[in-house]
C-alpha cells in the first residue's frame, strides 16, 4: 500500500461524501484517514512511503506528502474536526523543513534525510498524477487562508512564478498549476460558519461546487484566525471573506452563496 495512492483515495472519498451526501463514503474516509495517521505518520510528523504485511517502511516522497495534506484539508472541510487540519499543517511544515530547496524555490522529490541518494530531482510537470510541486503549491495556498501568518502564501506565489515561463512551451504538462493561476487571479473565498448549527449549515455550503473557496467551521470561537471574534451567542452565522476582509454575516447557506 502506497501512501500517495491512499491520499488520492481519501480525497476521492471525501469528495464523494461532500457532493453525494452518502454517509458510507464519510465512514470509509474516516477509517482511511485514521489508518494513514496510525500507520504512515511518524512521531516527528514525517511519513512512510509504503505499508506491507503490517509494517510501514521507506521514507515518503513529495507526492506522498502532497496528496495526504490535500486529503486531510478536504476532510477538515466536511467534518470541521481540527485534528485533520492540524495534522495537515504539521506535515506541511515537515515538508518545508526537509524537502524545500532555497536555491530553486521549489521542493525536491526526496527528503534531505535520504542521504544515500546521489541526486535529488525536482518534479514540476504533470504525469500520471499531478506534479508533486503543483500539489504542494496549492496546499500552501489553501493553508495560507487558514494560517495567514505562516508565510505559506508568498511561497506558493513564488513557486507559480518559477514555472510560468514554461506554460507556453508545454501547457499540457501544467494543468494542475493552472488551478493555482485561477486561485491567485480570481476571488478566492474564505467561508466561516460559527454557531450551534454550524455543522448543518456547513454541510449545506459544502454541497455547492465552490472550487474557489475554503470552508471552516466551529460551534464557538475556534482556534483559526478566520473563526476568531465572530461568535454571536444564540445565532449561527456564515461569514464570506476575501483575504480576511468579510462581508456582513448571514444566517443561511443560501444567503451566503448569494455573496459569492
């Protein structure tokens, strides 16, 4: 079992639950997420690459981190369980520490803890799956919206600038990067749902197709910057924001969608 493939499967299960509403998909997603957390995440927040016959081994590659981080962020958006978001952030920080190349402004495919490697490569072109650097750049962009003081946004922006010169020559290899182009050049919404019925309202919002957004929610004031100082006792409100600047709060998912 490969970590990256499990990350892709987890994201697929989360998306299936989000848009189809089948609880069975969420149950499978939570089991898969717990398996990855239990068997593939090390105590230092690094990952194993594979799991076979009850044993995990081999240091993970960049696509392992990229897919799992993406999946955990997506799982947070449908559960509002901050353990998944916190784990995604810790994995991202570990990746920055052990994979990032300051000279190129990109991520190596392998960790600096793999000392036996003669040469470390940097993957930017899409192949069978999206390139690991494009996935990481999108992860950085999205987590910047929830952790604005960590410097993730500027790093994501610089990574995109590093590859844009190649778009005209082989655009077919950069389709996932083009998602980031859209995210950075059009309104990207941070949506916060706060109050007693945050799960119900969040569920209604999540079922809408909102690729240009990230969703956060909490019963009261949460730990995220997006959720602070927005709790109104006795009411469940949704805040639609851009770069932390929010429109007037509304009390239904329908009204929130009208603000997008």
